[in-house]
């Protein structure tokens, strides 16, 4: 039986707090032993570094992917305290990508940052990311962390446009210490010199410099990129071709550029909590967030013919070693660097 009148009826409109930037964090902490011993503490550094340093009033979505009851209770507490805007709890393990899809398929904000739960965001990260979007109208995804050897990773549309332009050049790495921390976070003992001496860059008309390529452990996307998502869900828990198919390829399907900031604006932490991480978090500046409108950012449009021309035909040219060596040398690499880039990668 129904009694009374539903007060939400009568053609009332949805009303939300204004926001133009959402952050999505998939979280999988099934227990707090072994590999996951420090996982929640590292997640807290990630979440609160976002809230502490963001420029705009960001809304945060957390997708709990088969987390333990204890972790879910802590997440519910964060939700009640309004530290996060959206909390989705999945009892079964649906995988990283499907966790992201739970939030991203209905996203309305102009910019969407998708990040692993082990990233420490630094001062000015949102400013630097938006600077790249502003300087490069074709930017579809921007990573706040420049990493090594991403210059040919789904960047054929950039090379197609700037093949003969001096705006595309190899330059010295801006923050070698930041790159060193990144490689250690993925298990390397140190950063080899051949990965730290140069990096592929693109210069805008206003002299903003971006790095070619975009990592998918953290990146900010224009909303329309997700119009090119596959209709089906991902079959993998993690790995396989999941991140390529759902995170990387949609950007180029929309003819967008995959770029990174020239400066390092976040750290990938890994799964072991180290003293420097908490020290760096404590040194972050608490910023007063404001409502920011990013609707002015140029919109990307899907161009199937250009995608075929660039990524099916032109890309074959880039794979030719003779052509590639000549191109890399013309873009600023020495003979020794060209050999390291082409023959020893």
C-alpha cells in the first residue's frame, strides 16, 4: 500500500553543488597484511593530498572493490564526514577498470581525474594540469607526472601534426629527482642515465611545455573522452589490455593528445609507506578551494577517418627504424641517444 504523496514528484529538477572537476579512485584493500599492510595509510595520503592542494572544489568518488568490512567502515566514516562525495561498495571483486566505469559512465564534470590509490598529489598539481589543457586545445588526457619513454605511446596524432615543427623537441628532464622516485616506486633500484638525460616535449604558442605521452596510474581527462568507451565491461581484474582499451585508446579515438606536465606534480608511492611520504604530505600547503568553471576548455570530436589515417597508416611509418632514427636525431637527440632510444629500449 502507498500512503501520502512523494515530495520529490511534481517535475522538480535535480540540484547539485556546482563542481567541474571530479576525482575517481578505485580502491582494493581486501585485508591489511603482507602486500596490503600499508595500503590504507597510503590511500589516506592520496585522498587528503587531493583535498588539501586542489584549486577547485573537487568532488571525490571512491569505488570500494572487494575491500574488507573494516576498510568499508572507515570509508563510510569518510563519507559521513563529507570528505568524499560518492561511495560505491562492491562486495565481489569486479576489477580496477569496472570499478572506474561504475563512476565514469555517468560523470557530468568537465574534467575527470582517475587515479590509483597510491598517488601523492603535490602543490599546484591541478593548476599545472589545467595549464596544459589551456595551452593545447587538442589535449584529451594530461598526467601530472612526466615519466620516461612515453613519446611514442599512442602519440601518433601528435607526431603527424608536428613532424616538421620545431615545437616538438627532446629536452632535458625537468625534475630528475621526481623521475627517480617514480622508478623506485615501481621496483627499480635506481634511475639509469639513459632514461634521465632527455624527454620528448611539445611547446605551445604561449611557451607552455608539455611532455609527450600520458601514464594511466593518474591522469585528468576531458569528459567527452568517455564517449568513446567500449559498451561492454572489462573481463580482467587488472592488466591484460584493460587500461589500453578503456583508459588510453578512447583519448586518441576522440583525436585527443595524450600529454603530461613538464614539471613533476605528484608521486607514485607504491605499497610500502616510507617516512619521506608523510613528511612531504605534511609540507603541502592547505589551499582554499573555489568553484571553478572549466566549460571553456575546447571540446574534442571523434574523427574516424583521421584515426584510421594516423593510427593505422601513418603509425607504420613511425615504426620503421631508419625513419625513426632520422626523426629522433632531427628532434634533438645525439647519435648515442638515438641508439639507446631505438636499439636498446
